[in-house]
């Protein structure tokens, strides 16, 4: 998944994977609702439990890439 938003500073990525942690500008949704800061922590935990990894990377030209990598079954 990727976007062309303002991006996440590289020094904040690991902090944002912690439960109940949100960016300083909480990126409120268009409907005005704000998140609880659990989404990235849940994705990271599930990926690790399955032997994979979750990465949040800067996107060339601005924005963020969120990538989950999982091992092939039976390997």
C-alpha cells in the first residue's frame, strides 16, 4: 500500500509501531474521526507472529509505502 501524503519521518517509524502511539499530527480522517494508534502495531505484530516483517518506507516524490513480507508456506 502506498500514498502521496506528507509521509512519516524515518525517525518516527519504530515509535509509531508501538500500541496507542499516533503521529503528532494524528492524520484525522475526512469524517473528523481520529484513530486509537493501534493499526500499525497490530500489523507489525501479526507479521512477526507469522515469521514476516512490516516495513514503513518513504516513497520517492513524497508519501509512504507500507509493506508486509511473509515467508512462503512450507519453507
